């Protein structure tokens, strides 16, 4: 596999191999020289905390070096008008793999057309976030010991969340025994491109606007942040930002082994009062980013 631009490059054997290797790293530790001499280019043209730092940590755990800019404002792209393509060309000559996040859909794919080294899409606008999908699958598998046959609820901003757009398609395509329940107001409903992939897979899919009615069916409850930065109409954001708030009362009829996921950062949708509950799994989910991204880096440049 030459890079990871889109979830359509994932297949079940590759997913299973990455999750298995990540589990080995998490349980047995990291071979500290596995990627020694390699350099990971960390190119974040959009804000990031977890994705950037977990890629950094994963690279360093395996002995690779990391180069990158502290913020896109510090690059020649921003200060001198250099093109995105030239920026990528240059960085490709300095590194063995490029991890690219950008506010525009398709930016990682564009980077891959000019890069001489593999490109990993670390989030392209509202489009895709394939490495988050891998760590989400890892979190589900760790929490339940399996993925197949579970019932998964997606709640909130299904329109702009690249996290849920990517996970919904990957589950439908490679884990068709997983039942999906989509919970969103009509303004934030899943887009047609994702619907087409999911319906072609012929999976069991339920859609509703009412979170209270579905919690008792779920093995995984995946909450999302309403993606403020994708709204041109800020008044529309203000109306929708706290459309679903997971109050503890909503969990009274939940299955005992329900797990709550969130890609983080959270805003209104998961109050701190949830954190101490046994169902809260989002911090473990975030911690799994390091072994999963280490497994991916090893797979691509090891
Ligand atoms: C997500 C993202 O950037 O898409 N965060 C992440 O990668 N952990 C989710 C979000 O920003 O809401």
C-alpha cells in the first residue's frame, strides 16, 4: 500500500493486520529501532492536538525522526504565497512519509499526486479521516473483543464529521454484520455520497432524530462535536451546537457493556459528569491512537 489517502484503500485483511499489530505494541511495547533512520513529515495545515501528537509519539516510539512546522502561518505557503504542491514536493524530498491535514476536501489526494513518498491523510476538510477510522475500529475491538455483529449508534453532526463519514462507510463495507443507527437533525444528516456506499452494502441501517429511543439497543454510542469551523452561517451553528447532550439519565436503560466513543475534542455533547461512568471510553480510544498509528507507519515505511 502506497500511503493512505482514502478509506476505499482499506480492506479487511489490512485492517485486521493493523489492529493486531497495534494490540502487540500496546501489550508488549514498541521495538525502539524499528524505524530508525526514517523521517516522518508532519504537515498540519489545520489545527490538531491528538492526531499530530499521536503520530509524533508513534514515530518516536519506533525510533523515527519527525519534521514539521509549528503552525501553517509559519510556512512560505502562508507568508510568501508558495503553492501547496511545491510545499509538498519539497517536504517529500526531506521525509520518508508525509502526514497531511488540510481544511480542503481532496488536499491529501492532491498531495499524493506530487509527492515522491507515501502520503497519509490526517483529515481533509469534511471529507475523510482514515487513520481515525483505524483507531476507532481498534477502540471498538478492544472494548468488545470483536466488531462483527455489534450495534453502533452515530450521534450529532453526521454531515460534516469526517470521522463518522469515514467510519460509517468502512463499517458498512468491511463489517456488514454491524447494525448502524444514525441520529441527527435534518440539517446535519449524513450526505448522499456516504448513503450511497452504505446502502450499496445492504446493511441494517436505522435513522432517527431521537437519541433517547435508541440508546438501549447500542453496544457503541459514538458522539460527535458539531463542526463549528465548517459552518458559514454562524447563527445556524449556534442553534445546532448542543442539539444532543449526553446526560447521564439517557444511559439508565443502556446495555451494561455499552461503550461511549468520541474522537475529541468534545464541546457540549458529553458533559464531564459522564467521564467517571464505566461506559465512558473516549480517553482510552484517544490513547489507542499511538499504537494504531505506529502500526500504520510500520506498515508503510517499516
Ligand atoms: C476530529 C477531527 O479532526 O476530525 N478530531 C480528531 O482527529 N481527533 C474530530 C473533530 O475535530 O471534531
